[in-house]
C-alpha cells in the first residue's frame, strides 16, 4: 500500500459513535446533540447507526473548542461587569 492509498483508506474509514466520541473527547450524547442540531451530519448504516468520518470528528472538535472559548470569554465578561 502506498502512502496515498493509506491516506485514502483513513479518509474513508468511519467510526461508530463510541469511537468518535472517544476521539473528540466528549460523550456520545454530545455527538447525538450535534447531529440533532445539524452541526455534524454523520452517515448512517442500514440499521440507522451513526458512522463518523475523520472530517465529522474534526468538525465536532472544532465546534466544541469554539463553544468552550465563547463560554470562557462570556464568563470573564460576567465577572468584570
């Protein structure tokens, strides 16, 4: 397998919700909530289970990091005001 074949295989690899939550560093429920809110839209298998790509995982991480930053900033403003 060449390096580009490996990269393609990793790109096409999909994880279930437990593995994705572990990679993101959040709970499975948080990923479900992001799906309900339309922030992350994982594919589904024939049984309806969510399948997360590397892009889905990166998007969830980015969203949660931005949300944590916003919350930290607003908490800092609340203490000053």
